[in-house]
C-alpha cells in the first residue's frame, strides 16, 4: 500500500477535544477572571467598591459565553444553552463574590 502523497486525515477526536476545552473554559474562565479582579482590586489596599464587584460579574459571564459560542453545536442549541447558562452563572458568581471576599479578606456581610 503506497501512502506517498496521501493527505493526513483529521483526527476524529478533535471535535470532542474542542468541545471539552470550550466547556471547561466556560466553567473555569469566569471564575478565574472574577477571582483575579476581586483579588487585585483589593490588594494591597481597597480601590473599588462593591458595585464594581457586581459589574465584574457580567464581564466574567461574557468570557463564559464566548467559550460556549465556540461549541460545534447548532445555533439553536447554543442559544438554548445560553438561556440556562447566563442566569445560573450569574447567580453562582454573585454568591462566589461574597465567599471569596469573606474568605480571602475577612470582609463578611
């Protein structure tokens, strides 16, 4: 069997790997962005207020949304996923703000 000049086949798992990276990015990306913002906005002294913390949540959610739009799903499925993702991520990140600031800096409500 002569394979000279044959073009290599794309890997069958490349789509699954890309989907996995997108899901992991949509899960961890917002947490990492929000954690970095919360940490650096208070260290070594407090610069920003609680309202700026709340405005960092939508920015973090946008990072997750960008990862979700990289999925190789039909557009309708991605939009349906966003209808679930945005409110759930917003609620979880809102709670995470309080837990992070309380745990790291000792500022509990």
